[in-house]
């Protein structure tokens, strides 16, 4: 190649090859940035949420065990013992004020909201 002579782009395959390489590098860079800044953060949030849900499930099961161990010590045929157990269950949050037991899923939702 002589000095001062313009380079010709007559070989369009070479230009297409360079464009494909350039686009591939850009796509790879964007994919890496998405992975590090978006996907990993979403994965961390999901893992934290699932860990909290597991802890709440364990807490709810512990509440049930605690209630059952207390209830086994009372004579449930006596009205005063029934009233004490009812008040205890309401204070634990495992039944609502009308006396209906809450579902495990509802208790877990309450725990996740910090109300249990």
C-alpha cells in the first residue's frame, strides 16, 4: 500500500465482518451490565424474601407448638380455662377477635408484614 493512497471499501465483506464484531461486542457488554446491575439484584431480593418467608413459617410453627403445649396443661371443659386459652390464642395472633382460627398462609403474611 502506497502512502497517500485512499483505502477502498470495495470489499464489503470486510466491512460487514467488522460490523458484526462491533455489534457482538456491544450486545455482550450490555448483557454483562444487565446481569451485574439488574439480574443479580433481583436474585438477591428474591433470596432475602424467601429466607424471610422461611423464618416466618418457622415462627408460625413455633407459635402453634407453644399454644398446644399450653393448651395441653388446661382442662378444656371448664369455661374459665376455655376463656384463658381463647385470650392466649388472640394474644399470640393465631385466631382473630371473632374466634376464627387463621390459616397458616394468613399467619405467614402477617409475620412478613411484621404484625405477628
